C-alpha cells in the first residue's frame, strides 16, 4: 500500500504547487497553455524515447495485455454509445470523453504501484505501450481530423499518427528496444533531461486549471462525469478481471496486476490533449480529479480481495 500512497502523494503535491503558483499569480492561464504545449510537443516525446528504449517489448504480446485490452474496449464502447445517444457529443468531445473513461495513468502512477503493490515494474509495460502505440495515436488522428478546418486527404489521415510528436518519440524508443542498441550518452542525456519536464509540466498545468478554472465537479455535466468515473474505476477493472480469469486463464498474480492497473485513474496527459485541441478541457480536468481521488479506495478494495 505504500506504493499507492506514495504515488498519489507525489501527484497531489505537484498539482497543489501549480494551484499555489496560480493563486499567488506567478502562473496564469497563459502559463497553463505554455506548459501543456511544452509537455505535448517537446518533453513527452523525449521522455518516450528514453523510457521505451529500456523496455523489454517481448512482454507486450501477452495474455495480460489481451485482458487489459478487453477492459479498455468495453469502457470505451460504453461511453461512446451513451455520449452519442444521450449527451449528443460531437466526434472530438467524444474522443476526449472516451480517453477519460479508459486511458489509465500508467506512467507516473502505474510504475510505483507496479513496483510496490504488485512487485514487478515490468508488468506495467504492456499497458503503457498499448496506450502509447495504439490508443493514443488513433485518438490523436481522430482529433486532428475532427478539429481540422478542411477534411484531410486519405494519405494525410493515414500518415498523421507518424507526424504526432508523442507517437514519433514512442516509435523511436521502441526501435532502439527492438534492435537492443543503447542510445549514445550525448543523445540520451539531453533527451532524459528534457523528458524529465513532461510529468511536472502536465501536473503544474493541471493545478493552474484547478485554481483558475471552474470548481471541479461544477464545470462538467455531473451525469457524464459520474458515468466516466463508473466506467473508469468499476467497469474497466471488473471487465479486465473477468476476461483475464474466464477467457485467458490468468493466475492469481497476473489477475491482481491486470485488475489493479485497469483501476488506475485517468492519465494527466488527457488534459494536455484536451488543451491542445481545445475540446473537452473541463471534462478532462474534472475526470482526472474525480478518478484520482476515488482510485485509492478502489485499489485498496481490489488488493484486499485478490492479494
């Protein structure tokens, strides 16, 4: 449990710093935009190069990944159906809401939880890579198309994921991992230094939004926010557990890992994407806030039942 508490404490502390800096007028909404753009275009791609270069990609194609993917698909499909039928959301807003419902904080929170709760950091790698190399590129491609003033050509649409900084950084890091070649120190060290800004920049920008934007829970539609919280913290982990146990025959340790990681809260970089495309910003912010606050008791229950 120390890993869970330490991970959440770190996130909350940096978010609180962002809110404090906004309160004393060191940062403003313009600063929030700059921080979000810096994280999206520069720091996060650099971080992905260095992180994925050291990841064993053979763990990606596993039954753990398959069970996790089932949870993601069910949560996403449910949100899309409800959002389009009842909330009348357009395509771009639906993408942001879908990411809020199924895209987990596998990086800065998943890593310590995998290390201290599950006991193996490598278990978070399949989830991390699936999100970076499949979910995120697809979502960003759809967001690009939905927010573009003119419909893009077929070639531009197909090639767009390869022109997204985060995707390019992920693919470069994955290539180094596949060929088992270390990044030369003169290249690796500057990338690691710049990549170190990614998570703090995301969290500080989020803290500024909490202080200067609408009060969390009062900006987004309460019913939609409640739906996302239930999908993220109940439906997704339960579905992943059921798939892992009954479809893929995972053992007890693997089931614990899949279920706990599926119950992680919405990732902070969804707020960065929402800010970048100026769609669903308040929904992303409130979804991150609510899911982060509720994820701790949810994961305690999961560990108590399955450990």
